């Protein structure tokens, strides 16, 4: 059932990718295997540099000083060990949660800091989304405000009627809120758990959820509230 059109009510939901829709286990595990580094070592270091506010790719550069990441990605592709996504990489609530939002009449999009190939792979899984795009395809990445400008173009709705859902305060919630979007913090994956109760993240988030399944009813409740308040 479609919700009624009301001014100021959410009309579009845009999702981050890594640890919001897709688990990162395979991605970092495959990098560790390629570099001949224990998986736990790389995983722990990724967590450490991210908690320090650094780009997670710095973990690879620390372990392999001077590495050319672009060349390494190309070498992996040529060796048949490049990026891969399949159904097992999706969190189990993705298909049902996104479908419920679309069934409610919302535009559902996906936009995150990922490679062009990751975008192709995710589109190949045919998840229920109206559009899927990555930072490499746009040529701009979070937390740059320009990324969220692109998000609004993708959402086809004003900022105050668009929700951005993500797990990372510094990359997702805080910059999206600063750009004027509504925001939803999903508490899963390492960053969602690490910063799930962070004061700055909570202050910038309109909603906090543990699963996408919670979101349709939260947004439905807001629409009902607006409908009661409308003259």
C-alpha cells in the first residue's frame, strides 16, 4: 500500500553498502590471502586505523609500505582473485527490508564508497533497489559533501525527505546530517557496534536500528504522525 503524499515526509531511502547491506568479511579476507598476511592481523589493523579516523586502506599500506593499490587490484583481477559478491555476502534482512520499503511507495537507492566493479556485482544480485551506484562511478567519495549532493540526485527527493542509512558516523551519519538529509544509524558490523552509542552519532541520527526490518514501521509511524498534524 502506498503512503499518502505529505510535505516534509520521507519519500526516499538511500543505503550505504559495506556493513550496511553487505558484509566485508570476504573483501578483507581475500586481501589478506593475496598479501599472505594472517586474516586476523589485517582485520584487526583495519579496525585500528578506522577507529583512529584514517582510511581503512591505510591498513594495507602499513603492512605493505609503498604498495600501489590500483596495481594490486588489477593484478588480483588478472589472477582471477578480484572482487566478488554473491548472495552469502548480503545481510539476511536486505531483500525483505528493501522490498518492504518499496512496497510502501518509497524510492530505495544504494550509494556507498565502493569500486565500480563492486557496483556491477551488487547490481548483478538484483536486490530490490531503484538505483545502485558507487563512489568510484561518481568520482567522489564520502564524507565529501559532493557525494551527498549526488545522493539527492539519485533519491529524486529533497534532503529533508531523504533518509541516508549507514553504519559509520564519520562517513555516513554526521556528513549526511550536515548536508540536510535525515539519517539512520544501523548498529551492526564493527563500526556500527563500536560507535552505536557514540554521543555525536546519536545526536546526528534521526533513528537507530539493528535491522532494516525495523525501518518500514518507523517511517510509517512518522507518516501517520504527519497526517494527523496536517490541516
